[in-house]
């Protein structure tokens, strides 16, 4: 009996050692250095107009508080979050004092959810709307280190402290080169508020969203906070052309542009044999539009032959619609070469089109914001390439498990035969 237990123990130890040896080990030397934690500051308008009861039958302030509580519960652990208010303290008519009414309610740093919620609960609609000073204060709160930084401005009206133009303030923040993005959310905005908030967002490569319901506000702020937690690429402003021959040539990266209703815009990408083009586009309806709309992304040759397309339709349930495409260019034995003897690149023309429409009272300029992502990767070398199946390192684990199962079967069969032989001799 003791001999059998020892044999079984050794067999199990051998099986575990073989499995561990087959599994890929992580190389700590190859791991990237730790990055600074992303920072986000939520800037909330607490001016007197936030008393209006036009969001789900309750005041704008109540809707904002509810959304903040939901957002604070969902903030990723790695995000350093702060809260700043504007118009929360001074109820008087002195313009000079009212336009200085902005303060940091909760410091940027590790989040204590209970403390942050308690601070938000004390707020009541009070004073002016000093958006420009609040943005300057928020930029100082976030600092100028190398961390990803984001300001999320939530307001129901335009700035009341001119001549300090908040749009110009946003441009000055962008000019500092500290990689700070400002996203704006307008609560039941009018045309002037929408125009000002759009300008602020555009100045730093941010987004503008119109909000009419509490769940919309909560969902959008959560999305923006989560976006700060993910690795980001600073978008590059570009301008598509009316035809491929005049289109800008894009390298892999993230690009922003604007497109009017029903417009077609063209861009160009160079693709070498053996590479794969991956592209996606998102169009944001930043104004009132009709419910039925769509977006189309086409890849065509310089001569107009369509290679591949991606399209998506919407019905008004979301203000952003996206689609994408993939085009792997195969290796060619007799590929053309350039003057240096290297394989010649193919020019792929990308066409972005939309079928948005709007009532006559809605302005068509500036165009709706679009976000175009371009990536060029090495295509799969053969059918067995892991990229063609999407398993990645899972192939190692699958192979290890198959081999481990085979060895386990052999060991178990050998033990069973040995036990039967021992039983027969006794």
C-alpha cells in the first residue's frame, strides 16, 4: 500500500512539473514601467439656474447629484479623481465676487467614495456661472505632470463672466502641451450654451454631449472617466477631401474631423504587401437630428474599385454611431518595387459618409464631429497564424493541456495495470 501511494505521488509530481514547464512564463524584464495614475476632475455648475425642474421631473441639481453618486461608485481604482464647483457659494449680485466663485470640493487623489458623496450632498444651487475661472482652477488642480488628465465640465448654461472667454481659456490650456482634454456636457442646453460648450471641447480634442435625462448624464460621465483609465492616443485634427486624389495621407493613429449632413470625405492610407489595414469611424450627433441615420466606411483602390466596406444604422437611441473594416493585403511574389528595391505600397482610399438629416431650424455648420482610427498591422502569415484565430498565447495553454491529458492517461493506465498485476499475485 505504501509503495502504491509513493508511486502515485511521484506520478502526480511529474505531471505537474511537465505542465508547468510547458506553460509560457512571464518575463518581468519585458514588462513596461509603471505609468502615472490618470487624473480626472469633475467640474459641476451649482449656479442658480440649476434649480430648474426639467430633468425627469426633478431639478437639474438633483439629477446631477444622483448621477455623481452613481459615477463615484463606479470609478476605477487606478483613477485619481477630484471635484470642483462653480457658483456654489456666493448668492449675491456683485459680479466681481460672483466670477471668483469656484473652489475644489474634493482634492484630486485616491477616492474615498463616502467622503466624496457627503461633499456633493451639501451642494445647493446658488450663484453665478464662472466657467472660465473654473477651468483654470481645474487645470491647476490636475497639475502638469505626465499623467493622463481629463476635465469633465457639467453645466446648464453659458458663462456669465465675460470678457474671460471660456473657449479662449480652453485654447490656452491646450497650448500648454500638458495633454489635458476637456469634455463638456450640457444639461438641457440652448443654442448659445451648445455653441460655447462645443467650442471648449474642440479646443482640447474633447467631446460635447447634450443631456436631457439623469441616466444619460450618469452613463456619459462614467464613459469619460473610464476613458481616462484606458491608454489613450491624443487625436490629431485633419481635414478630409472631396475626392481621393486630394485626400490627406494618414499614418496609423487617431484623427478628428467634421462632416456636414450627407457629406462624403476621403482619406488615404499606404499599405505594404503582407500588412492589414484596420480602420473605424465614429460620428457624433451633437445637435437635434432625425431618428433614422447611418454611417458608411469604404476602402477603395485609387481607380475606384471597392475593396471592403463597413456600415451601421441608427434609430435615435444614441448620439454616437460607429463602424469599421479590415483589409489584409496578401504577400505577392512578383510585387512591384520602388526605386530602392523595396515592395511598393498600395494607396488605399478611405471614404467616410453619413446619412444624417435634421429639421430646417438646425444649423449644418460646423459639421458633426467624426473620429477616425487607422491602424496598420502585420497580416497573418498562414492559416495557422494565431492572429487568424484570435487565441494569442492561448495556443500554448491549449497545447499544454492536451499534452498533460495525454501524459495523465498514460500514467493512470500504467498504475491501473500495475494494481491489477499486484492483485493477481496476491
